[in-house]
């Protein structure tokens, strides 16, 4: 009888956040002994407009445009990916076109994961996006978007799998996202991902609300129309006890008139911003549901 009570008590403790944090501490200590993670740093480069790349081939321009259509989105994303594969088969000697195609595919698979409702399908999409991004890195290591999309897809996989399972992939994520930052220090998307990382990491693994706020504020300054950053900054502010400012940003997200990424606003930021505003007293439950807490 006593053994049953002990086992039941341990089972309940195993499910608590305290257990998770203790596990993080142990794993982080182990990792520090076997691998030196990339240094955290903050870009000091002066703000400048980021160069916008477009594929040279018209077929790939059409593929990219198709992949971003919000009507029948999943079908169009898959169509855009197929168009990229068709282009590469028809033009095996076009290395630059192949690089552009893989960049489109890395982003498209990430977008597909955002639309999917099944975690199994989401993980498949993000893994495929990660593979496409690796091909960009192999072909063009100087392209920031290969490193970035690798990190973005890995980040989503880590969110779904949870912090305990994902700690061993943290050095890989940091390596890729900081290389992307080095190559594109003023990409709002890259700055957003780093700011989000600092918020979600436990302090024993390098998490910092201060650094999260710094990166996200810089991302907002780079692109004030990027609603994903405003949403993530609102969460950081909530976690930092700044409820009123967080609510202002969430309302800005909901009422955005000219967002720089309209499709993602509709499927991700807007519905989640509305849910948070309607349930501010229990916002942590929503973040936990969305895999945005440790």
C-alpha cells in the first residue's frame, strides 16, 4: 500500500512544472559539460532597410505567390511546393533557381505547419521545412534565409515537443538563428525569433525577459507592421507583469490595417490575440495550450 502511495505521488510530481524546471537544470548542466553553446549576443548594427529578395525565374515567382494565397491555403501551399519541385526537375543546371526554390519550400512547409491542426501533421511539415532549409545552407551558406528558416522550423518542432525533449536541440537552434542574425541583423523575423527564444527559455538555459524585450522592441522598430512581433512582445510584457502595455499591443494586432504578413495574421496572431484579451486572468493556460510555456 505504501509503495502505491509513493508511486502515485511521484507520478503527480512528474507532471508538475517544478519537476520540468529541475529536469531543465540537470540537462543544462550536462550539456554545458559536453558542448559549448553559441554565445548569446545582441546585434548593434545600425537599423537599415532589409534587402528584399525575389526569385529571378518567373516560375518560382508564381510558385511563391501561389504558396501565400489565403483562399484554400493548404492546397495552394502544396501547389507552390510542387511548382518548385517541377522547376528544379526541368532546370537541373540552374543552381540559383534551386536555392530560391528550396527557400520557398522551407517557408511554405513552415506555413503549412501553421495551418495544420494535427500535431503529427505539423511536425511532418516543420521537419520538411527544416530539410529544405538545410539544402539552402549546403548550396549557399551566405544566404541568411537558409539559416533562418532552419531555425524557425526547428523552433516550432521544439515548441510542440516541449522544453524537456527539446533541450538537446537548443545549441543547434542557437547556432542557426545567430548565424541568420549575423547575415541579416535587421530582419524583423530573425529578431523576433531570438526575442521569443529568450522569453521561452528557462533562466538556467539562458532565458532573459530583458533580452527578449530588447530583441522584440528592435524588431517592432524595424517593421512596425509585423504583427507577429507585436503579438510576441505582448506575451513577453504579460510575463513581465506589464499587462496594460500588453493589452495595447494585442489590440493593435487585432486592428492592424496594413500588416506586412496578412496571411499569418489571420491564422495565428489575430485569433490568439482575441483569446488572450478575453481571458487575461488565465492567459498562462492559453500559452500552455499553444506550447508557449516551459
